[in-house]
């Protein structure tokens, strides 16, 4: 465990003691939000980002240790564990390296090399390798034995070749060298499968595509994998060009590793053939599979990181606040679904109107909406951004124009996931009598009031702010997104007397069962008067209370501190502050000028250090402060409703809906998001689009290109860019051109001497002999 803590500490750039403390807390059942907020003294103020990384690495490294233990036990059981091998296994720092070392000892089906060894061809293989001056044909003649299945000289040499090939292919040091070389020098090469050009038109960027493996971005890697999985393209790893009469760079690497250099000796041609076959038959296939798998894993990790980052921004989008809201779920033939909710999100009324074709009940629809708004004193109109959204937006605009006395404000919101919520078990329990289609309108209204409270009811994967989200590990994706939701909910905190069970279940220490118990207890006994009353909830014990209490707010309760992020365990500190100033606790809250004069060091003790006391004073200054930004809205341009309405050079306002590694997608109100390429986000160089924008931002963009057949819009946030001109710095989506890269020569430093006494191969043979025991 010490080695794991040390390694994580080095990666995070913190002290091992900090990691050890955090690991102990995690193992005790503490959550990341709780540790980050309320155990700063213990961990040395590790933040939630550091703790999430620590949590992931701890899981990986513990799995690595478990695998290391199993491998050592397996090899020792075989009686083949040498001190050198044990050392190498102990020093292996990745699962790949560990599996390379274990490869020779794995139980496997009988291979051609094993069959040749059983036939007694081991001495022939060793002799021909050790002394290239020997004639292979002459030496092999002595091993011809029909009874052993060795019919002639050719069969004997074939068997000896496979023995050497398999030993080289199981040489961990050689595998590491070849893998490292390929990572730096290989190119991912994709070609369209004949006859698939039309079917796979959306992948046309990858029909003839080459890009260096080491610099391949995740989104292009995932695009290649998807196209390959759909049978549109083939994809392979290549290293330079194979010219007739030349040795492949990886064959040169193998020869150097085993100390072989052709000198026109009798056995050189045969040994060269062994080297060539080792690369082509054994190493290439194995390493290509490994490296493409590693590429996919890294691309998935990056895609998951992008999704998590976008989800974080979306969840922490500015809430419109507790205001009565009318939700419109747009539709054409099926009508526009209408729902009115009060300031707390409680459903008040529903309706369905048909303002669009084929019924065209425009005036009647406006009258119905005006009636509902007046009846329930509606402040906001929330419009889903799906089909018929711009037409419905027009309807809302005319409603506002015709009825200024209602003082309405309209906002278009993302309806991603609303249909998923509508058909969910949660929605069915909340609105058992309500039509599924109307539930979507309720969700659209509520997500304007409080995006976080509503979006937690939807599976994060259904919110749709990722790139290639269906192509990545769904287990890893779910784990990452759940962590984001947990962090966001706890960063904001929830009102325990109004929160849904879905929202409560995301609070530190709680789960779905406990959340439902809290709601049931609240329904049966009325509002919680204070945090301490939570201990009466069935199955909510002391440990759970410790983890959850600081994130649960009791507004207007018995204790004013219950409405803040001050943890109940720290109430004595606040009491001490109040007593020292001879003031009532209520009078302290919000008194910024007084609180800023206090020295937090005066109130520390053996239980609460400077970080905690500092946090307490900040919280007393602005109790229950919301980390989310101020609510703002974007205005779509009138008359721009479809792709056909767009004109090059138009300057429009839009909302960032998704941020990827290659740019940002922006909703400009035409039912198709436009892309601002990373090179067009700013006049300055941008390494990561999140440096400039995040999901939910309102931005000004310029229309650069419109491709109606492919439904693509190119936008720029640089107002000086000229439509039709190539954006400076933009990289072609196809990556590097074919054969554009040259391959560096194999490093010559410390090259083994071309002698039979080469230590690398000697060790390989020694290892092979151990295997035969």
C-alpha cells in the first residue's frame, strides 16, 4: 500500500501522507465531496479534482497489485520463479508490462513451437542461433525422423524456426522495445472498403487517411474505430514503406535486440527469415492489437473526460430561480404540450395546443396560453429546442407582444433527455395519471427553474453532451458521470424539505433507498425543523448523517446554521465565535464587515484547523452561497429558423451546447448546431476549447460555411474571419497525408554485439529451458 500511496502522491504532486489520509477516509466509506469539504486538515486540503484522480488511480493500482500477486503465485506454483523474474514483476508499473512478463508462463494451446520442442528440435534451434556459420540444411539432416513427424530437412528447419519465433515473441524486453518504437513511429492507416463509399459517406474523411499514432486525437481515433466496426473502412498500423529488398524497421529492431547482423555466413539467410517471420507472424499482430486497444482506451478516457466536463457545466448552469414557469414541448402534427409549474416546481396545470400545421390554430393557442399565464401568474416561458421549436418560439413572441400586461420572458432550453424522463419509472411515480407526452413539458419548465434539480432525474448518458459516447466503455462512462453529478449536487447543496428523492440520492452518504425514506418521512411528519431531525429517518445512522448533513439545507428552521454549509460537527466553533464577540449567532450571519475583521487562527483547536475555520467564516458571510453563475438568456435572430435561412457572414447569437476536443457546437436556432472549430474560437492559440467556452455559454458567432446536404454549419467566434477562406491554423480532418512521415532509424547506442554470446538471447534461451522444466 505504501508504494501505491507513493506513486499516487508523485502523480498528484502532493505528500504521501496526504494520499494515505485520503485513502483511509475512502476505505472508511467517506465520499469525495465530504472529504474535500469537511476533512481539509486531514488531507492537507486535497480538492475534489485531486481526490477523484486519486480514487481512480487507487482502483487501477489495487487491481494491478492483485494481478501481480496472482501472477507471482502462478509462476511459483510452476516452479519457474527466479529472483530476476520476481524483481521484474515487482517493478512492473502497468498491466501491459505485467502481462508481457507473464506471457511465457500462461497456459496456452499447443503451438507449432511446442510441438517442435516435443519432437526434439530444441537443440537444432539453439545450435543454429548460437552459431550462424553452421549450415542449416546440414545440421537439420541429423534431426529428420519420420516417427517423430519430421519428414525431411525442410520440416526440421520449419520446427526450429517456430521455436525461435515463439521465444522471441515472449521476450518481455523485446516486446517493450518494439511497443515503444511503434508508439512513436507508427501511423494509423485507414482505407475505405471497396463498394462501401456510398453507404459510408459520413466517414469520407477517413477513406484515405494516415495520421501518426502518437499524436492522434481521441475524436478521430473513435471515428476510425466506429467506421471500422461498421465495415466501412479497414484500419492498420504501418511503419514507413516496405520496399523490395529492404529490411522493415521492426525487423532491424529485433535483429539488434538478439545481436544478429547478417555477414553472408551459412546460417544468416535462415536467421534473417526467422527474424522476418517473428515480426510479421508473431509480433506485428500481437502489438497491433495491443496498441490499437491502448489507443481506444486512451481515446475513450478522453471522450469520457470531455463528456464529464460538459455535463459538469450543464448541471451547474445558471438557474432562473423559483418563479412560476410555463413549459412548452414543441410539436407539429401532435401539437405543443403545455405544463405550468409554480415557483417550487409543483405541477399546476396542463394543456395541448395546435398552433402549427395541419390544424393551424394560432390565435386559439395564444388565447389558451394567455389564459394559463394569467391564471397562475406565470413569469417565464420555457421552450424546448426540438422539432418545431422556432415556430413555437414565434408563438411565444407573439403571446408576449399581444399581452404585455403578463410581463413574460421566454427562453429556449435544451430538451435533451426530457423524453427519457417522461417514460421513466420516476416520472410515472410522480405523475401516474399524466400522459407521457405532458411529462416532458413539466421537465422542460423545471429545468429552466433549476437545471441541476431536474437533470439529476435523467440518466447522465441520455443528456447528450459527449462525443462518441456510445462507443466508449459504458461502465467507465457511468462511473465518471455519476461522480460529476455527485460533485455538482453537493457543491450546490439541497433543501431537504423540497428536494426530490432523485436529487437527495446524489447527496454524499445517501442512496436511493435513504432518499426515498427521507421523502416518506417528510410526507408523513411534515417539514424537517432542523438537521438533527434527520436522525429519525429509518436507516439513517450516525455515519450517514456525518457524510450528508453538511450538504442538506433546512431553510427557516430552528437553527440558522442549518441553512448553511457549516457542518453540524463544527457548530461549537460558531458558538465560540459568537461568545467571543458577545453576539447572537443569527446576527453574525451576513455581517461581512465584522466577519472579515476576525482572525480565524483565534478559533482553531485540536479538532478544527485553519482551513475549516476559514471556510466557516466565509460561509457565515454568505450562507448557502450558490456557486452557479447569474441567469442570462440568448436571443435568436428573427427570420433565421432553418439552414436555408443562413447566409455567409451572418453574425448571430447562440448557446454553446457541447464542447469537444476539436471545437464547440453552438445552437443558433436552426435545429442544427453549428461547429466552431478550435482554430476559430479565439484570435489566440487555443490548446483546449474549454479554455474559451463551456456548455451553456452565450456566444456571438459568424457563419462561415453552410452544407445543407450534410447538415453542417461552420461558425467562427473571430468576427474578422472571411467566409469561404480557410481558417488559419485549422487542421484537415483527414490528418497526415499518406507516406508523409519518415521513420527515424533504430537507435544504435548500446546495440548488442553480433555474437552468439548476446546476453538478451542467452537470457531468452535460459528462460525457455526453465519453461521446459
